[in-house]
C-alpha cells in the first residue's frame, strides 16, 4: 500500500486507528478455547467488529511465536483474512545484518504479505536498507518508544552534535528511504515532545503506541503530531480487544473502536 | 546451562567454536532437496560432523522464519537433536516492551529449550530484563556488532560521560544481570578494540561473529579477548557449513571445524 492509499483510507473512515492484535490465549474469552484455532477465531471476530473504525491492524509477533508453529498458522490465516485495502503491520522489531535482514523482509513482505514491519535501528543502515527494497512496503523504525527503558539509551545526547540518539536515528534514517516507505515509532507517552519530534520528520507517518493502557493523550498527540496527510497511526490493543472478556467481546471491541474513531474524527476536523 | 558447564565443555573439547546454522535452501547441496525436511537433514549432518570440535550452535532465526511454519518445524527438530550439554543460541535479536519480551523469552527458553537468545538493547532495561528471569538461561546482548552499519549509532559518544553507545550498553546492562546470565555480541571486525572492550566487561562471555567470511582475526580476538574462563564463543557459519556444496559437505564441514578447533587449542594453551 502506498502513502496516498493510506491517507485515502484515513479520510474515508475518519480514523487513524490501528488495532493491535496482541492475542493472548490467557486473555481471550473462555468460550473460544474450544474452537479449532482460537487465536484466529478471536482475531476474525475482532477484525469484523472493528474494520469500519480502523485503518490498520498490527499483530505483535511475540504473541504468535510463543505458540510455535500453531501461532504462525494463526498469524498467516489472520493476514489472509484482512482485506487488502487495510494497512497491516508486522510488529516484529527485527534488525540483523544485510543478507539476514533480507530474509526477514522476505518472510514478512512476500510470504505473509504484510504492508510493513517494525525494525530496530541499533545495527544501523545495512540492517534497515534490505527492508526498503520492496515496492510499496514500509519500514517502521523504532525511534522514541513508549516504555520506561526508552530513557536508557534513546535519550543519550551526542557529544558531536548535541542530538539525542532517537533524533539521530530519525535524521539518519531519512537519508536511507523516503516518507513513502519509512515511518517511525513514537510513543504517545512522549506527547509533550511530539511537536519537536514532528519537526525532525515533517513528512513521515508515525506509528504511535501507548494511547490508552499506557496513558498517552490522544488529543495532544493529534494536535502536535499531525501533518498534512494526517501522518499518524495510533495503536490501541488491550483497551479494544479486551474491552470485554465475555461472549460480547466483539461488540465491546466495536464500541471502543468506534468511540476512539469518533474522537479522532474531531481531531481530523480540527487539526488536519 | 551455567557458566561452569560451558567452560568445562570448552576445556574438554579445546574449542570455543560456535557453528552458525544459517541454513539456506539455496545454498545447501542439491541432493538434499528431495528429503522430506531438507533443512533439518542438513543441520543434522552438520551437527554430527562438527560436534566434536564445537561447543555451541547458533541458528539465525531469519533463515527459519523465511520458510514459514515449515521453517519453525525444522528449527524445533534441530533443537531437539542437539545434545543437552551443547550450548544453543537463538540468534533472534529480539527486543520489545516488558510483557511482550516475556513472551519471546517463553518461546525460546521454554517452548524450544534454547540456552540463550540474542537481544537488541535499543528499548532499554524493561525490554531486556524479562529474558533474565529464567534460571540458567542467557541473554546475549548486541553491543558492538561486526557489520558496516555498526558505526551509525553504536559509536556515538555521549556528551554526559564521553562513553560510546556500545560502551554505555555494556556498562548499563551489567547492572541488570550477572555474568552468569549475560553475554555480549562483539564483532571480530573490532579485533583492534577487543582489549578495551574486554576491560568494560571482564567476566562476561562474548559471542564473536565475523571471524572467517567477514574477515576478523582469530588470534587477535583470542589474545586480547580471553578471560580466565575463556570468555569467548567465536561463531563461524558460512565458512564451515558451506565448506563444500557437494555430497561431501559434512566431511568438508568437519575438516573446517577441526581446523578452527586446532587453531583454538593453540590459543587456549597460549593465552588462557
């Protein structure tokens, strides 16, 4: 999917919501456990319930890998179930040297047909570039994450140029790929910084986790983070997919996704 | 496996060789492709051929993920085939926030029974610590890698304390876990720096890729990198597993692994 198609979806749905498919057998409603593939069954019902209010789905690979080959099957079926006009994110946080990164890229972009994959920047240019060789596929590079440990290394200031590590990552990465193939992960818990982070990368989409369960502020993020093509995908996982742990989980997810979408519509009208 | 068991293996075998199982269907001998599980068959024969000369095996997950669920099956069978007194490394370079890292840890340490997993430090303490909660399991944290792009971020010097990023990673991480559960990835292409890198972490094992195909110098690495318990696992993949592309691939791998082991024996006698 290209940038214009993504923006088109956002405008048509009045939403920049990404639903995180962090599907955990211990948290899904008990009645699904008798299904042949409970993870896929859960995802399918969540997708059906939220698709009118969301523009992207993001399975975090850890939840699927923890289930071994069965998990990979559930993931593959989930990907096949998501309509092609919806943006898909393999939240894998991969990063390895050149030829190995190419294999990861192949796994996610070709075998599974994801639109994008999250990538960790620590190993530098040759670990990221192989992912950028695929047309209309995206790298979503970790920049300033939403967790506590983000402060450990991402905020280190460089002696040479005074930039913090995440700033250096964002500036350097823009020399590797265009805003048509490169997004950044920017945690909503950094809402107070998002205005300055936007200045570092005016054109790129940001994938913003941490709104909801982690306490980020959606209006703040939207007001200071939006660009002319919205430029935001705001992820919510637990707050939507586990809105209810009972048989009404899909309706509850729908209500919560639509509540977020309605809020997003206000910000799109106000700030876009 | 604990540190003493690992050192015991090294002494008994006169080797600190780790064989990288970067098994690629396009590179393995053609006659194996008619096997039911060519990847496992190749690994099995490589393991049989090299086990007397090596103390560890390291499958890089990318090669297996690129094959989908079949690849995970080959990987699982490979792990089950490796004897329990051999150290195993999931070269996965994972790293995510807390609860998600716990799931990756579960996937590698419990489901697959790997002894260790490589982890990327970018997201900081709470992305690494979940892996450190498993007894006699190891985190191998990326510090100074062997690829070109290592220079992009790992060498950035901190304004606050003058330390380079990889130095900060190594020092900070030692406050999270002991040398009984924490190793570092230090590329052999940094052989000229390995003496100073050793001073940063006197007790920890280093996993050293880049000897052989990537041009690192084994004597240099051994002379300046060894500590009292050897403290080195030197990885070689392509030079061993693809020593021959013909039917004699296993014998060729054996010869190459034994050649490296014989060289390592000299350095163990000389520098340990």
